[in-house]
């Protein structure tokens, strides 16, 4: 069962492991990121970054689809993790019954980004992906950790020319 779908450009890191995983009682993490999946060193670092009572696997988008479909059907509390809302948009198009809720956590400030909050910045392509999925029924919110207030897409969408 997928309990959380999250964009966080750091993927698996301390905050994810100490707060997100514990609050959601995650036992399995599926990372969908083409770059990380194709870099054996990065991939092995992320897969080893979880406690022994959990599993983490890193896949390209295409490799991740059957793994996510399987996670939709089982009882293992699973986190789907990606670096960009563009990947979420692609997964929603390719996977029947993919969750209609996206949590966006930290997204680094990069050239061409617009700030949503101090820890979340979006490129125009990322904002467009969010606009598209929201128009198709998804709920998108920004929240670094569960105990912080949520910022809804509707509250910030006017910052973007998409």
C-alpha cells in the first residue's frame, strides 16, 4: 500500500529517515529517478541508507512502474519518492490507480525557480506539471515535515505563469 508520494530533491536523507518514515510507519521506499538509478554508486548509497528493518530500491521511471503497481496491491507501507513533480505527472499517466495526492518537500533553489516557501522552489516545467495534475484531480501540497502547516497549490499557483 502506498501511504505517501513525495517530491524531495534530496531523496533519502536524515530528515526523511528520522521524521517522514517514522510518522508514516514506512517499511519500503521506492525511489524513481533516472539519474540516480543509472549511477551505481549513488544507487547503492541510497539503497543502503535505510535501517535493516526497511527496504529502499532505486529505479528508472520505466523500471519503477511494475514495482509501484505491485506496491499498490500489497500491504507493505510504501513511500514513493522522486525529485520532481514532472515524474509524478508521468507516473499518474502510466499507472492506473496511482495516488491522487502529492506532498512536495524540499526542492532546492535553482536558476529559473520561483520560491513557494523557504525550502521549496519550482522550475516552470515543475509548476506546469503540478497545474496539469491538479486539473486532472490530484491534490498537491507543500510540507517539509508532517507537523508543519501545509501550503496548498491553490495558495501559490498565482506565482507561476503557467
